[in-house]
């Protein structure tokens, strides 16, 4: 059965249907669980952004300055690192805002 819970948002990109988002917002998720999910997301973005920065800038980034508990995406060269930053630009900006809230 094709429930159509996801919609295409671009090449290789998907987003939840609006009704899925509405349903999710109506759920009573404990604050601790919600905060944990946000922390895992921010860790993913931080670790991947740190890796992308090291690749693009030709060196390493001091991990102690920006610690992340989980690994991010594997990026092997500057080209995929630049592609990732370009694809995730809006999400990275939103993550930065969520992290400051």
C-alpha cells in the first residue's frame, strides 16, 4: 500500500506530507524525549559540518571546540562536502536557531 506519507522536495530530497506534520504536532511528546531528538539532530549536523569544514579548508577542526557525541555523514573530499553544505543550508540555519532556543 502506498500511503504517500512523503513528498518529493527535490532530487534525492523528501519531506513529510503536511498532515503527518500536523499529526506529529498534536502528539503529547515528553519534553525530555523531544529535547533528546533535537540533541541527536544537532549532533549529526555539527559532526558533519565539522568534517565538511576540515575538508574544504584543507585541515582539521579542533573537535574539542565543537564536541559531538555521534558521527556525522562520511564525506571523503571537498566536492561532496560542498554539496552537503549547499543541500543542507536551510536545515543548518534552522538547526542553529533551534540550538539557541
